[in-house]
C-alpha cells in the first residue's frame, strides 16, 4: 500500500506570561504594542527592549495604512472558512501589524484595527476599511 499523504498536527507551547496582556487585550478588542523609553516600539510585543529596559504597553489605535497583502485562494482543507481570505500588513505609526481582512483591500488604503474570535475560538487581529 502506498501512502500518498497523511495528516500532520502540530501543537506548540510558548511561554506567554510576560506578554499575557497582549492575549487578554485581543479578547477585549484591543491590540497592544510595547514601547521603550529609548524610542523603540515592538509589534509583536516584547517585554524587554534591546537596550535592556523593560517596555510599557500601549494600545494601537487610529488608522493604519495597508502596506502589503495577499489573497489566499487555495484554502487548506482544515481551514474554517470556505472562501478566499486576505492576510494584510498595515502600518500604525511606528509598528507594522499583520492581520486578517474580509474586504478587498488595496495598498495605501486606510484601515482600522479590531479583533474577532474565529470559529475555533481563537482571537485574531482584523482590519476594516475606514
Ligand atoms: Zn529601549
């Protein structure tokens, strides 16, 4: 018997204690970055800056500008949505944020940031046109 394919399930555990506020924020509709008094900003957030100081939490608000996106037409079999989806990178002041969009975005368009829970119960970053 020839095995043509088999299912591969990966499950990773990563320490999130010091960035727990990020994950809790998603549940409250907030997306956080971290900033340091030296001027560095981090998204995804980091608890420690390269300069050695601890960072502080700042909510990402306002409008971002779409810098890049991809439209995914080849949907994985295990994927919760049946249709085309988009992964977008938008710049909000000093950080670039990757998220999902259900809308047909274009580079240079303005988007707002929000969070949504997917069908599997995972909170994700989303963008909507302004
Ligand atoms: Zn710093």
